[in-house]
C-alpha cells in the first residue's frame, strides 16, 4: 500500500494543477488527498463512497437469506454496479500481497 500511495502522490504532483503554488500549499493538498484515501481494514459504506471503477476490493453484502457475507468483488460503474454481489453494503481496499523479504 505504501509504495502504491507514494507512486500515486508522485503522479498527482506531476500534474500542472499546482501552477505557482508554494510547497506549503502543495503539501497541504497532498495531505488532504492522503486523508481522503480509504485505509486497509476500514469499512466504507457504499452510501458514503464507492471504490474506483474496476478496483478489486473486499465487500460486505447481504445474502439471499438476509445474512451478511464477506467477499471479493469489483465495482464496474454506476450503470452496471458490482461484478458479483448486487447487495453490497460496504467495502474496503485489499491489503498489499505478501512478499517475502530478502535476507541481506
């Protein structure tokens, strides 16, 4: 997640939206964008915010018998909705995949 966040910030800063702003304003904007990003392990209600289109996420859904389940899904867009679970009520980002650390 950290590497992805740094990459997104670098790409975001490279845009021409900053013009003549000072570094303080730029950093303030970057911090604001970071705070808007969902955090791993934090459930987000679909009524509050939806994930980016085609982003794989963990979801909580209401099953056909009224129970709640957890699954892996992808939000397509406002016309199609979710790929698998139509009764999704909340979502959260997936954690970064496990990577074995190299021994030095």
